[in-house]
């Protein structure tokens, strides 16, 4: 869905998210069966032995239909505790793996950067997104929230997979 120039879409506010809840936003409404499978996987306990309960906030509102990655990022920009948002887009619904798009919400403000570091970022930018299975969402979210790993580490692991989709370790 493309908005006419000059018009911005007002996406619904996301309220009540606990900082330890992974945020998953559905932007494609073409396949309820695939979506239900994704949600079912998101609600499963996770961890090496399934010892951790699923903590997820699922946004399943048609107002998000067709929202692009930049629109999603703009809509969640005010959540200072959110480091990653997961998007169930058209690719998610159509691919056999139902891989979600993981988007980092953290980026450097170029006005505050050292010029040498800024040049390094221009020449070799950090990854902004990767694909992940719904069964890896909790691991990614928890490790980024706690600062155990960086987004680039997960993106690199995803890119090392033959299908470019991160799965649980």
C-alpha cells in the first residue's frame, strides 16, 4: 500500500509493551493460516530445554496492512527500551519458513559522531535487518535487550545460513 505524496499514515500507538516482550507486527493479511502458524510458534516456550516462557506482544491490526519497514520503525521510535522489532510481512506469509523480518531500532545519530567513526560507518554500515524464524525471536530479543549480543552478530549468523534465515542456536 503506497500513500500519496504529502500524506502520512497514522499507525496505531503500541501501548502496554513490557520491555521484555518481543514485539511482532503483522503487516500482511493475505494468509491467515500462515499467520496462525507464526503466532503458534511465537507462543511456545523457548531456550535449550524450553525452560523460558514466551514473552511476546503481537500486533494484529489491519491498520498496519502494507506498512513498510521505515513506517514500522517510525511508529516504534518513541519506545526507548525497544532494540528490535519483528515484522510479519508478505515474505513471511509466502515463504515455507515463514521467516520474520527483524529490524534494529538502534542507530547512531550522525551529528554526535566522531568524523572518523562516521566515515567508517559510511564505508561499512551496520546491518539494519535480517530474517529470523519465529522460533528464534525470543533468543534474539532477549539477548539484544540484555546487551549480551549485538544486532550485527545476529545478522551475520543469519547471512551465514544457506537460506539467510536465523534459527535458534
